[in-house]
């Protein structure tokens, strides 16, 4: 892909230096210039903003990689807009060697651009490093082919302020195992004078999806979702009634569903106790609110007559893909593996309180440590929002109707009728 002379590379590097800060999320990396060392350069578009701790770890890894190999890593910090920018950029012939995004979205949207990493992974035994359940899910999303290297894994459940929990008279023994238990816990918290739960408007699909899947499992949820079979699945209405109960009984914050990140920030501000979200949420809340919440964790509870419980949870990761027509594929792969394993995987976990991707890094950060025992016992892996965001034609309609359900603008019957009409 790169057929440029060294002089052109030097000129490009000078222009990039002058233009730093013009890109979304903070512009280009300034970890050196492409005239150092080997004269080679990797261009990496990243989903992080330059001020985020993830970016700082990746920047440090880039500087170490350049010192070790002489290859400069030019990082463009694109932020979460990467998901809308990357396809158009690659279609336009933008000179990009690697990029990162959520591993599900990476494989759903971008496999036509990506290199099959199977041979590289086999050559250096990647499977002995990356957490097996994460690597297998990445292959599953790639239709059996490994198109990305997962890093910064996450799981999902209920994160709560342990201090607020204990002040309400609750202990570890009170962690709810059933939905009825959860309602009882919510009443205890409400009686203590706090909002039991909160949520963001962009995670209501997650909330409804978990409740629905507890009744019939993810595969059946997706069959209902993709076939608009809502009227013929009674558990769809039951899940809607359950979620509306949380709001109608005052168990959810009066501000919920709130705009991101206002809902989740209520935990850090001592206004609400619990939130259903991924394992990145403790770090986000603490960073956003300048606090150090003492977090507890439990899986979303089971339901009477349901098929799934604590053994079924969401598992996912961010990931790095290598552009297939790059002429730096092996170098980009080596750098991606450097981020996802060893010292930099550990630094990533420590700096953002995330799950280590490398099986050799066994210690989980304190903020998410309570999720580790449940994670190890997990036998069913849900997708994000239990798959309720995989259909682009339906997900926004679903989100809008769940929000209306939460705010009692529609009844559960109307929710089912509206969703059935999406055929």
C-alpha cells in the first residue's frame, strides 16, 4: 500500500506534525517522526481520545515499539466516531494500516477491509496468550475466521456502591439471585432514602435484553427480534412488564433513562446505588465524577420459569484489525499483539480498571474484582444488549419504544404492538 519514497514520507510527517490536533478526538500521535530508525511507519486509527488512559497506554506502547524496531507508529485519535469514519476512509484509499473498535462491530462492519490473522496467530501461538473465551467469540463474529486481536475485555452485570448498600443495611448475602430478590433489595434501598437504580438512555436495550433473555435465552430473543415475532412470544411482554415495574415503583432514578453519561454518574455523586452496565463503568464513573466509589457486583438475576441465570453474561472486548492491503501487516500485527498481551495489557487493566486480556495477567483491578468469580463460572456468553442492537433497521425503533415503556408513555401491550409492526 505504501509506495512512497523516503522524501515523501518526511514531507508527510512534517505536514502531520503541523496538522496535529485537527483530527477528531485529538489528532495525531507525536511520539516521534518517520525519519528515525528504519524509516518505516505504521498508521493507526484509534477509537480512543488522546486524553483517555487507554490512549496513554497505547502511546507508551508505540514509543517502546519504535525504540525496539525503529518503526514509527503514527496514531490518529479518532474517538468513538471511528465506527462511522473508518469505512469511508478506507473506501477513499486513506493510508491506514490498523484500527480498533469493539470486536463485534469490527467483524460485523469491516471484514471486507481486514486481513485474516489466522496464520500470524498460529505462528506465534496467540491462543496461549489471549483469554480463550474472548478469542473464540472474535472468531465467531468473523464467521470462523480471526480478523482482529481482542484487547481490554469486558463483562456485564450490576455494579453498585458498596458503602451505600451497607448503609441501607444490606450485606453480601443480600445480593439478589432472582428478580423478586432484586425488587426487595430495591425497596430496602428506596426506604433508606436513595435511588436504588439508574440507567442511561443508550443502555435501555441492555436492560430489557437481559430481562428478556433470562426468560428464553439469547437465541430465542434473537429469533423474536429478527422475525418481529413479538406478539407470539409471551415472555416479550412479561419482560416489558418487569422493566416498567422498576420505574413505576420508584426503583429507578427519576432522571432515568438519562443522557449518557448523566445516568451512570449518579453513582459517583451518591444519588443512586446500582447500574446495569459493562465492566468499564466503574472506571468511567470514577473518572467522570472525580470519586473513588467502592464497587460491588452481581450478575443480572434469574426469573421464575426462565432458562438463564448467573451462568449467562455478556462478554466482549475492544479489538485491533489489520488492513488487508497494507504493506506493513506483520509489523502492525506485532504492535497489536504488544498492546493486547504482556506488560501493556497489564498496564491497560490497571490504568482503566479493566479485565486483563492476557491469561498470564491473573490479577483483576480492585474496582472490578468482585466480578471475577462470576466471570470464571460463566458458561453462556451473551452479545452486547443480548443481540438487540445487531439489526440496524430495528435497534433504534426498539430503543425508542423501551424508553417510552420506561417513562410510562406506552403500556407493555402497546410496546409489543409497536414492535410487531416493524415487520
